[in-house]
């Protein structure tokens, strides 16, 4: 990470930043408890991160409900990473991954990159499949999926809309890779559709420069499992067999249906 190297204090600062990356917005008290640091130490590290523009603060969380108990005095502030803060986590490993994928694309073509992306997403899909019951309403399945994604570091929430809900991911651990290889976002969108048992549409992505990855889930037309069973999760060992991409429809706005994550 660029902002912290070379000392114990900077190592603690990196832990604070990584906690915000993995778990989303938090107060000083929450970070202190999570990292076993004093509140004063956490506040000092946050001040340093604020100064370089890697962290912002607000009186309410930037997404999701504010469930803090109300008491006397000023409410505690929430701290969250900025895009610059997320970018600072780009590592040499990602550079190697991008280089390897470029080699695959040059020698075997973009379809081989898509096969690899589907294989990677299949592992995630198999992990989450048992947690989602297709007999539940699509919105309930979306909430469970968001919880699982948040536990994996995606900082996901579900936001109701007029025609369904939106699954919003405020962090993507492979955003830098997906900037060059949108196949990873396409494969993830396909998996979301299978896990939720309904067609979904990717509206915005971090990899495309948007502030959040947003997937629209139409709850009004969500299929029930006893009416139209969703396809089973992909078997990573059977990735050589082509997988039909999920039909995402044809949006009127040519940018609205992008599947880059």
C-alpha cells in the first residue's frame, strides 16, 4: 500500500485503512474495538488518511441505515475510504495478474479470459448457493447475498427502488483487473442472476469509474423456484463446457447495460 510503509505507526495506519476497505464505513470506537487500538491512536491514523485524501468522514454512513443508539452529545462520525484510498491498495500481485491475463488474451483469445473469469466466479457461486433459498422473495435473497458479499469485503447493501431492489457494492477487490478485463464483471452478473433466480442488470461499476457497482434486481417478476427453477451453480471442474450468458435485455441508454465491474 502506498500511503504506509516502514514503521510500526504506519503499519497500524494501514490496518485502519484496510479495516475500512474490508468492512465499510465505521466510527472511531468501532475501529478501535476491531483493531484493539486506543481511540486516540485510531483518530490520529484517520487524520493522516484524511490529509492525503484517502478517507472521508460524515455524520451518517454513506450507505445503509444508521442504527446507532441516540444519546446526548454530538453523534460519532463515520469514516470511509475514498476512491483514492481504494486505489492505494493496488499491489504488485495485481500487476502480475493483469500481465498473466494479457498473455492469455494474446495467446488464446478473449474467450479464454471469459472461461477463467467464470471459473473464478463459480467458486464464489458455489459458496453462496447453499445460503440462498429460491423459495424466498428476490428481495430477501438479495439481502442474504449482500450480507455474504460484505463478509467477503465487498461492502454491499440492498437499496429498494420502484421496480425492485439494487444490490450496491461499494468495494471490489479486483476493480483494477476488471478495468481491463470486463469479463469478470460479466461473469459475476451471470452468477448473481443464477443465485437470485431472476434476470438482473448491471447498471454501474467501480471498474468503469462509477462510485459503486450497482445491479438491478426486478423483484416484481422474480421467478419462484417451483415455477421456474434457476440453473444450478457452475461446477469449476466443468468450465470447459460453454455457459450461456445471462440475457440482460437491451437498455435504451447504451451505457446503462454495461457489464464492466
